[in-house]
C-alpha cells in the first residue's frame, strides 16, 4: 500500500511540475497583477492594441532611463539615448558597475520593486543604478504589453550600446534585472547586445503567453543568466520552468511561506533578491531534475542565489527553503 501511494505521488508530481519547453495550458481568463494586491482579470485571447503597438515600434523612446547613484540616491537624473552631453553632465560613472532595473506590468518608476532594489544596491555597493520606466506600454492590457516587450527590450539594449560608445562603460560591468514581464524585457535587451552583458537576472519571469515564446528570457541573453522562480504553480504568474543558466526554485518555486495569494508568491522573487543583495545568505542545493525540486530531495553542490556579484557564474537547477519574513 505504501509503495502504491509513493508511486502515485511520483506520477502526480512529475505531471504537476513544469519541465523545459513544455506548453502550459492557461485558461481563457486568468487573474494577474505585477503591482498591487488587486488582481486583474485578463483575457489571454484578446486582440492586442495594434495602434499603440505600432506607435511603440515607431517611437521606442517612450522608455525613460532614470539614474541613481550614491550622490543622488533619491532624486533621479534622466538620461536620454543619443544625448551625449546629458550623460557627460550627469553623475554616471563609467568606471563603476551599472545595474539596470526593469519593472513589470501595471507599474511605473515609483513601483515598490524599483525602490527596494535601488536602495539595496546603493547601500551595498558604489554603482550606477538605472531604473528603466516603460509605463506607457506597461499600463496597457497584458496581451498588448506582452506583444510590445521585444521592442522595449531592444531599445534598452540600444541605449546601453549608446552608453558604452560614449563613455566606455564595458558591457562586462553591466547587470540587467527584470521582474515578471520586465524579465523578458531585459532578456531582449541582452539579446540586442549579443549576450555581451555580464549578468541578466529574471525575477519570477512572467509565465502566461511566454512558455513557448521565442522572445522570452533565455540563457544566451548574457554571459551569466539567472532566474528566480516563486509562483510557477498551476495558474501561477511565473513561468515555472528552467530557462536560464542557473534556475532557483525557492521553497519549490510554486508557493512561498507566509503568502496566501498568487501576487504574494510572485513578488517574493524580488523581495528575496533584494535581501540577497544585502546579506548574500541564500544557499541553493543543486537538483538533478524538477522532480527533486518538487520533493525537496536535492543533494547536489551548493550555489548562492541572487546577490550583486557581477562576475558570478554557474549553471543548473537549485532548490532552497526560506523563512516567511524578511530577511527570509
């Protein structure tokens, strides 16, 4: 009897976890939100706003690039692509590492993830932090925002190429970080730069419409690409499958301690990452497959999750368990 129950558990778990490049069948309508506790009902089969998308493709400079440093940690300086004088007279320092933060859907420059990560990085290290705001598209419908992600990401890549060209800031000192839809934005930015940036981090990369999407975040988008998955369960907002060089699944990657809603599970990715920048204390255990991730039976090598190490390198699947409250 015990053997039968164990076999049933194995079969159930193997079908419940997401494997690489397996299509996840979402329902017609799903509840999503990247920015607040009020979930939005999204029609995943709705037609995108073609007029807005055409304008985004024609005018990609709807993006705003907001620079924060230790000299201006609270009041941003706005940088513009092809405005060389603006960069020269800003506090941007090409000799220091550059961290780029990209928010998700229904968000803008003032969203919590931007504030938390900017503060964590500037307290820990003397770096340039650039928050990219793409609110015009991000505040549109989910299907429309998803459709415009590649164009927004490519323009971010072109902006970083401009910074490299006029200041000499090396790609090898750039770390691109994106939350939810923003994870796919930074993936496309890295792709535009032919994978030359040192590091790309995806914080619970968005799942709906992205599982088999060729424009999603991938391991070729940077020298080292990391993904942290926290809401990859059935109907979860995250992609839930291995897509990077190193993929971390805190608490199994589908639900998080102390959380009762999908939104809470989802945002835990950036909360954990912010904590890791400060304390660098999360130790993942390598897993052979997703079944081990789900059953918490991983016995491989230890590898740290998150942190701000620009030279970090590694690969594999990792599981770790966290507490329910900061610093987790």
